[in-house]
């Protein structure tokens, strides 16, 4: 008698072609639907590890193409059936199963799709007695796929596995309910049937009617639903999570989410609704799953985005203008021949004018300190502090100043922080806000310096003077910086206290005595700067070493100051233009037919429509940091195109001879010259009058061009001059100027001839 326990089972396909069959796999699952083994076909044969003796149970064999790598760990009977695998009839001849042929659909390519599962976890928490919605950071989000056992083609394979008592109990429960909305009578007839097959078929075909009841009956879930644990992901400080899921296009995923958070060092389930009732049937890929926990005792998210390492990222001016965007070269930009120290300016219409924007008003320097910078040691020197200094390089006209301004910045710098105290009521928290003084502290030579903040305000700061360390009250929890750590307002200054001109600012890292700490330039630290597309930056990082080593080559700005040998970095340096000069604007009397309009009444007269009209205005900025717009409006009929002009402040481009600009109307031009002052009888003296103002006077404008179909008309002359200054976050409007004037044009009154 043949020993079926010693010979391995062989599968043989008799038709279909060896070449085609060679791409197939045999999969064996146990009575739970779990994968036992898989074997590849070689030509038309696959040899299993199983023997006939071990196969004579409830194991099943399926044939399919090899499943993609991404799905290999998920293979089970459900997946195989959903994918259209062929179920082998186990007709043994000895230890061999003969298969006459397999469906041609087995050779169709897998149809896979990528589904991004994403969402946001928030919580309502009581802070200072007010319910505040806050994102939940570092929550563990469990993503599970839910399937229905009672659906084609799956449910027949579970037919024998569902106990009779489950079917009987389901029938009894459904017959006792008063459904709302009602279940159709023909469907209920199937439930009343005494046939097990009829009841199961009815349940399988009418899930939409029965699901509202099944999802509340936990006892039936193991028989009607199955759960696949997909993954666990964590939320960021904005409460966001996502996960890329690969699935067969035939079977869109049904997604269920539950959430844990860490409370007191223990992972606690804070959201786990009734499973099938809260499943997304099916989930629409990319649709946000937004969950609010409603737990009044969960603290909101705090510190996030810490910069690792012993480094400092020179971030921006006032948090809005990247330091890397400030031009460091003596080259032209826009209408300026030298735009060193300036940044880009885009007007309100979206037109980019190049780097023509200086810094004015008050601004600050924002840095990001690495979490390991404080206390980092180089050459026996420990970094604990920093210092800002400055020197004026040129005046506003880029000429070397006679007495340049220099010094060390020393304003008070505080970083706000907060912590929570449990509310005495036992529900929620009180938020307490404090300030941590970064300086200035003074070294032995009375130079100001500032302490480098660490990831938390309550960490040890041995370099601080006595009493400067923060001490929290008993019961305080979650102390954190109020700003998104570790972006720090490292220093602020009012530029109005500095003469207009080009300045060089220097940032240095110090030890606790105020001595500069030299750092080898071969290190990946300390000074980081924004990466830009022109950098040699193979890794595609957003920040690179300011010395250029990390980028695979140097960067052109030469930010890093090194010692005499070029071995150590001793500071970070950059230039920026400071300007607080006002724009100027003025309109002079118009000249009609060669005669000045009356200043008091503003009226000019003409003989013919071809008589000339000269419009005169002054517009600009002493250092050319402005745009202007001059428009003439007739009555209420709109602007006269031939009389308008717009452009950039241009006095640096005016040679001793008069130059001419054309406006947007053919035959009309404006001559530009320079004037230092205007007669007091002018209708409008310029706002903020200065020497060498740009004066524009029109040529080619005729009375007829202004009047159109009118014989007499009144006009308004409207001039606005817009400064291009920035404080790092937006345009400074305080330096603008504008003026309005009016004229009227009418026919000259001709005196009657003698004797008429």
C-alpha cells in the first residue's frame, strides 16, 4: 500500500502551454484561510512541501500569478479569492493532482492601485476655562482593513464555518426588530426561510439593509466581518497622519481607524468606536479622515521641529525674508546698477522689479539653533552664547562714509514660554505664560552677549547668571517655548537709529566668558543657510553648510568668516541695505498753449485743439527705492491714457543732459530733469522735498488729446509714489508720498475787433 505521508504532492496542468504555466504559483491555505506555503510552477508542474496525508483536511489549493512584492506578506485566502485565483479540485491519483486546464484570466496582469489614507486627529481641551481645539501630536493611529465574509466571491468558502446558532440568532433578531428604514418584504421572506442556504444568500445579497443592525450586534462580528491590521502610524504636531496602501482595483479598501495616546507613560486607547458602524465602506482614497477625541484632559501639542545637531540655521529677517535672498554681490538688478544688500520687490500687480527693496523701520534676525549646540565643545571651548555686531560699509549712495557707524547690538531679548497647571476643578488646565531672558549679559570687557536656547526652557543653563534659570511651580507640566521651537528672535533693532547705507552684520558663537569659539570648517556645522537651485546640492537638502562643503562645492556669498589659516570658522557675516528716507511727490502748474495755468483757480485757455499742454510733476526717492504712477482723470469719464506715466525712481540714471521717457500712448513723451527746489507759488510743493528731485514734463500732449469731444473740461492730476522698503514681513508704507492737483481747460475769450 502506497505511503501518502512520505511523498510530496505534485500539481500537473495538462493544457495551457508550458511557457504560460511557468508564470503561475500554487498557494496552499489552511482551514482558517491563512497561507501555509507557496510553490512556483516549472513548466506545467509544481511540487508542494505538503503530502497527501497532510492535505486530506480542510486545506485548499489556489493557482494564481505571483503576487507583487508589496502584497506578499498579506496573502491569505480572501486576497486570493478577491484576485480571481483558481481553486483547485483535489482529485488525487496517488500523490498527484491532475488539472486539465486553468482559466486564461489567470494570465492577465495584476491591476493594482495606490491609495493614500490620510487624516487629522484633534482634541477639545479646556485651557483657562475655554474649550480649545488643538491637534494631537504623536498619537498612534491604527489603520485596519475591514471585509465582509458574506459577499461574493468570498462567502461560499465560509459557508461551512458559520455555526447554525449564528444563523438562527441572526434570523430571530431580525424578525423581532421594527426596522427603520423598513426592510423590503421580499428580503424578509428570505430571512424567514427555514433553508440555511436561503438565509445566507439573503444576508449576502442585501448587506445595505442589514448592516445598520449588524454593526450594533457585537456577537455577530466575527462571523460576518473580518479585520486585517494594516499598520500603525503616528501623527505630527499638526495632528496629521497618512499611509500609502496598495490594493487590488477589484477590491477598494474598507478602512477602520482607532487611536491611542501616551498618558503618564502608558498607551491609552482614547478612540475606538463600534467597528463596522464606523468603517468607511469603501474608503475614498485621499479623503480626509478627521477625528476629534473630545477628551478634556489631554494636553495640546507643544514643541516640534527641533533642528538636530551642533549647528545654527541663519533663517530670516523678521521670519519672512530669507537671509539667503539678500543680494551679496556688487551687481545690477532691476533699474539699479548696484543692488548689494537688497531683496526682490514685486508690485501689487505681480510685476517683479528685481532686487530694489531695502530694509527699513524695525526688523529682527530669526535663527534656528540645533538642539546640541548649547554645550558643544570645540578645541576645549564650550559654546553657550552668541553675539551680533555691525559696521556701516558705505553711505546710501554706496560711497565710503567718512565716519562709519559700528558697534554691538544689545537690545533685551526675551523668549516667551508656557506650561500647564491642572485646573483646581479637576477638569482641564490653566496655561501659564512666562518669559525667559536670553540677554544681554555682559562679559568682562562689558560686551553684550546672549544665551543660546535649548529645546526646553527648563533645561540646565550653567552659563546663566544666578537667578536667571527658570523654576516651575509644583504640578506644572509640559513646559515649552511659546514660539514653534526652535525658531528664535535672536535680536531686534530699530533701523531708524542707523544712517542710511550698506551694513555688514556679524553673528558669532561664544563661550561663557564671551570669547569666540573657533570651529573647524570641515565640520558639518555650525552655520547652515537655505539651499537654492543653483547650489551644488546632490542630496536635495533644504539647508546646506554656509561654507559650502556639504553642497559639494562652495557657495558664492562668502558668509563664513575664517581665521587667518582658513581652518576654523569664527563667524557668519552678511550685508544688507538700511534706508529710512521718504519718497517725494509734487505737481507743478500745468502750461496750456504756452501760458501757466492760474495757480489759484487752475484754469488754462486755448485757441486751437492742436495747442500744446505741458504737465509737470516731481516723483521719486533720494536713493531710487520707489515706483511712481501719474494719472490724469477728466471729469467723471476716466483717465486720459495719453497723459499718464508710470515707472521706477530714476535719478541715478539721469545724466547731465535731459532724457526722455515714452508713455503708453503714441506720440507722448516725458522729459526728465533734476531740480533742487520749486517756487513757493507752485500749487503743490513736493511732500518731503529733497535736493536733486526727478522732474517729469510732458511733450506732445495737445489740448484735443485731453478734451476729446469736450470744449471745456476739468481734470485731476493724481500722483502716487510707492516706497519699495521692507521690514522683512512686508512693504513699509510709511515712506510713501502722494499728491493731487486740479486744472481746467476752456476756450480763450476773443475780444471783439474794433468797430464790430
